[in-house]
C-alpha cells in the first residue's frame, strides 16, 4: 500500500461501513480502492471495496452485503469486488493504492480439556 493513501469518507460513514462488514463478513480482509483512496472522489463518488479471499464469496454473502449497503444511510453507492474472481492485471492496479478497512478476524482456538 502506498503510504500517502487516505480514505476520503467521513468518520460516521466509515463507522457504518465497518459495522456492516464486521456483521456480515468478519472473516475477510477488506480493502478500499479507487477514487476515494486516490484523492479523486467527488461528493457522490462510489466506494470501491475489495473482499480479499482465496475462494469466491458465495451468492448469499454477496447478496447480503449489497442489500445492507443499499439500505444503509450512506449517501453514495458501495461497489463490491470479489478478489478471488478478479484478474491478476486488475489486482496489480488495486495493489498500487489501497486502504485496509478491515483485517481478517483472527480465530483463537480454545484449549481442549484433558
């Protein structure tokens, strides 16, 4: 990630985005990319999010995310990109400038009783 990258959204909007992601896809890392990271966003530019995974998101997960963002109070649209189904050429473009919105939740195994 480029060190100068910043996310061009308000803190209240970021809180909504993070809440939706944490509720619906806590096991995925999510990156923001595009105009809202490159400093080229206009007032109603969409927010591009890449869901980072080895396997494609299942239809239900993707549908729930789209619905949650659509029904939220965000003043702009959220476009979702499934990393697993994205071409390597486009992945390289995204890797140049992105902001991590959510890290994959680390699972801690509980010790088993002896």
